[in-house]
C-alpha cells in the first residue's frame, strides 16, 4: 500500500472516530426503540381512569441508545407520547415517562402511570376509530417508535372535561358499535349499551384535567 493510500485510510478512520465521539450520548432513533407488554383497550379520562398496568398490563418500555448502541441518559420530561393523528387529546403536560434514563437502569425507562385526557371521537360529523390509535414514542424530539394503542374515553370531544357535550356524542353512539364509547369493552353488537351508560354516568361532571 502506497503512503498516499495509507494516509487516506488513516484520515478516513480519524473522521469515523470524530463522528463517533460527536454522536456519543445523543439519541439515535435507529438504535433506540420501545415495546408494549400487550395490546388491548384502555379507558382514559381527564381525571384519570386506567393506568398502563392496571387493570391490564399495557406497560411501555423505552430503550435509548446512541449511534454506537451505548445507552443514553435523558430526563423523563424529554420522553413522551404523541398522537400524530390527534384522535387522543391528553391533558396539559401530556404523558411523560416514569423516570429519567439515568443509572442504574441507564438508557431505559417505562410508562406505567395513568394517562389523563380524552378522545376526539367525532369531528365535523366524522367518527374516528379509537380501537387503533397510532401513538409515537418521542425522545428529545425524535420519534423512536410508533405503537398502536386502543383507548375509549367518557371525554368524547377531547376538551378536558366530561360534560353535556360528551353526553350528546354518547347518545348518538348508544345502541351502536363504537369503540370510543365501549367502556365495558364488550365488543358486541351493539357494543354501546346501558352498561356503558352506567360507566359514563360515573364520570359525568366529575372528571376534569388537573
């Protein structure tokens, strides 16, 4: 190998090393990912309802790595869930991770808490499917995973409170088959029945965003 080729090789290796150092400790979406323990339906409400683990385990695990697959430390507030379809309307503050990805569990965190909010079930006369909601897992502005979640909510207009407006939407769904208002998760035909009305009544004028 000529001295010129040796120099070129050394320069290339130096650039790779510099690039690796520059990206160390920075979240790389390609090497980062998230998983969900199980799929299924969750009830969310402005004042709180199901958590990601109770009554069914829908725990989300997040793993953050840099370009060298080394774990990255990120504060909890910089890891959140975002619905790109805007069907889900979380309360102010959103849904953030349980903890930062610091040692001793470096690069890893979870979502196990209670998400607060509602759903925009009907917009301009169009009904949305709450059974398959696309949810981005975001870390420091990077989408590292897209998960499919299923929510129903007594806050059917997603305005942060369960009021008469939601009752009107529920009334339109009654004796029909709409996942957004199937609170007892019967999945039958019809799926929205008197049992769901009883659950809705428990939230009516009694569930608001903090």
